[in-house]
C-alpha cells in the first residue's frame, strides 16, 4: 500500500463533499480568496456552504476503502509519523457510517466551505471548523496511539502544530502544519528551505500581493463553461510552464530559483533557454488550463446527485477539428437508460480515424522544435505512421460506433458452474451499411455464409455461431435494425433493439459509460451465497453500494470534455 495515500486520505477527512456545493453566493463574496495568489498552479474552492452532514448521510452505505481490520494487518508502517496518519485514517473509517458522530468528532459544522490551492509549489488546504478543540483532541488521540509528538510554535501571532515527517538523519526537514484561526483550519507544509514569509502567507497572517479575488478568473471560468459559481477548480498549465522556464515569472519560478541557488543546481536549467521558454509557452497557451465545475446537483440525507464536467481547454483549432471529426454515434435509450445495469458506448467514425490522427500527427511534428527536450519527443513521434491505421481500418469504413448494454441478469449455480437464469443484453454496431459489413466478413468466417439478414427483417438465431457453452442457457439473435447491426438476448433487449430502428447516425459523442453498482453486483453475490461458498468481503460490500455513475468523453469548441454524473442513495 502506498504510505502517502494514507496521509492524503487523512488530509481529506471532513471534506468528503469537497467539490460539491449548493447554489447561492457568487465567488466575489469569499474573503479567503484574498489569500490565494492569482498565479496559483491549482485551485479548488467550495465557494458556498456545503451540507456536509446531509452528504455523509446519503453516502453512508456506499463508503469504500480499507477496513480497520485490513489496516491493522499492515506491517510496513514503522515510523511514528506513518503510524500517526494510519491512526487518523482508521478512526475516520470507524466513523464513516455515523455522520452525526463523525461531524462532531472532528469539530466540523453541518455546512462548510473548503479551499485548496498552491503558493508556488507549496500546497495549502483550508476548511471550516465549528469546534477546534474537538479537532485538536483527535490529533492528540492519534499522537498517543502512534508515539508521534508535535511541536508548537507561533508566527505572526498565530500558533500552529508541526508534525515532522522526515527522519532524524535527513539534511532537510519537512513538517505537516495544522493551525486554526477564526474558525478556519489550515493544513500545509513547512520545510527547512521555506522562507518565513511563505508560512505566514499560508496560515493567513498576511495577504498575497496579487490575490485571485482581485481578478475575474473564477467568474470567467464559470461563465465560459456554464458552471455554477459555487464550486470551481482548475489547474493552470501556463503558470506551471512559466514556473519552470523563467527565473522570476511567478511565485513557483522564484522558489525554484532560490532552491537552485541554495543547492547550486537547477534541474530546469535546460528548459530555461530562450528556445525552450518560447516553445513550451506556446504549447501552454494552446492548452491553458484544466477546469472543473458543476452543471447541477442536489443534496439531501436520502440522496445526493452531482453532474460535473472537467474540460481540458484548448485553442488548437487543428487538433480540435480533427478530434471533432472522429466523433461517432452512441445510442440514446432515453428514460430506459436509468434502469440499465451497465452500458458502454464508443462513438467513432472509423472513416475519419486515420485522416484525423494524421492531422494531429502533422500538427505535433511541425514545425521542428529547437528545444532539445521537445525535439526528442517530436523525433519519437515522427516514427509513428498514422497511415498504418488507415490500412487496418479500411474494411470498417462506414462504422460509426459500438455499444454494449446489460439491462438485467440473474445467475444460478448449474452443476457447480455459473449459468444465467435470466439475461437481457444488447450489442449494437452502427454503420452506414451494416449488411455490407456482414458480407465483407463472411469470407473470413465461413459459418456466417448461412446468415441472410434483411434490413428491418426477421432476427436470426446465431447462438451456435458464437460457440457459447450450452450451460449458459442463453439464445442470441442477430438482426439489422435500420443502420444498426444488433445482437441481443432476452425480451427486454429485443424491445430495445427495435427502438434503435429509427435512430439516425448523428455524431453525438466519443465515450459513454454508465453503471449501477447495486444491480451489477447483487446477482453475483446472491449466486455465491446460494452455492454455500463464502462471499469475499469486498464483493459483499458492493452489493449494498447504492450508487449509479455515468462518464462521458466528448469534444467541443472549448476543448476535451469529460462529464461525470453520480447519484448516491442512503441505506434503506
């Protein structure tokens, strides 16, 4: 297990709803933003109060992670600071199913705001507390269990705790810092290389010179991508490149310059040449940010739903145009989709795949970079020939997408082997001329020669051609429904296949994935229980995981967009 994963998990305690919010205030009304620099590399702000307790109730039955018993079996945690973070995480796990106790134990308010950002390379996290004494008591408890002892110091009138996470023999030191002021908890790092002023800024003792509150960065992101203004996150690629290619272009650059002076070594010296700076900044300006926000959300103790998007912003018209041409068809199952167990759709215009990749390849390999690091990458890319893809996909020209959907299934034990008691599933291949594709494949698979399919004609039983084990107990039919070749089993799947007949081959996406965890795992667990075998703990937990997710990948005029929808219901 990655030891740092435990530390990261601990820092997230109490911020389970970190990225989620309710619609209310605008970003301009948050005083914490006075302490966030406009050149921060990354930012994530819960800009209006989030109902943390209600959210915890809605996910109480769906929380996953290492069990306390599993964590107790870990033997590779030997250092006091490792045991400290492990103790914190174990305590968090033990309280996850009791939201009232969890919120009170950590001193959290019922509704809270939280922020994460960077001061150059230094990460800072701030979240609201209702009872600071309760939070300190939890740290005290973990200290007693682990043997780690904190040190206390005061800076600019603010007292803080420091937990050393480097060994006694380390030349440089790193401390995790906890401080509370006016109801806000700050978690950050302090190293022996930091200037005192940097810690003062992180703890909120002094404001930054150019705060994000003096800009319209957050408002512009919300407006540009039609996000709600209550929860905005971003990674600034331009500031990152500026930090590693200049000596004093932003806070990160100044920190790197200082560190290089102290150690007499600059790992980014090569990238700070005029050629590298110019070429890397050009790339960053073409791909300036990755942003995240919400379209809609709803939170109650019974159910929480979130509709979020991540956009990798791009101003590269050539690449966006090429990727847009690759978009294909993904079936629209309407209201029925909400009841499906699993659906995986890939929209891809195969005829456009090779020319689109060739356009991307040409854009990436011209003009020739003068920066050595970029030139080496460009040289490696030049050896890739998109023409080979055109040769491989030639027979599939006209294909616009494939989809696999499971509507329902039940399992049974058939003489010691799993079998389907019920299965409703559909596989579709959408193409301009699906009948022609079948005829092209027949010479390569002779058994298909006996299959004659008419457009919108009768279905043909192809179970024997698929060579499925007879104990599976399924019958698979093949048919052409409009411009869709379908294979299906089950009455519900047949009805779904019939609905595809009138669906035109519009380019509507690249990837669509939906899954209902409870419906997916319950039949499998039930079959194992009926067989008398012991159900693995991880699988048994998933049976009651009342959550549904959807992920999409698409291209629009703003860049590459990744959509995510999630619905979580509290245990009945």
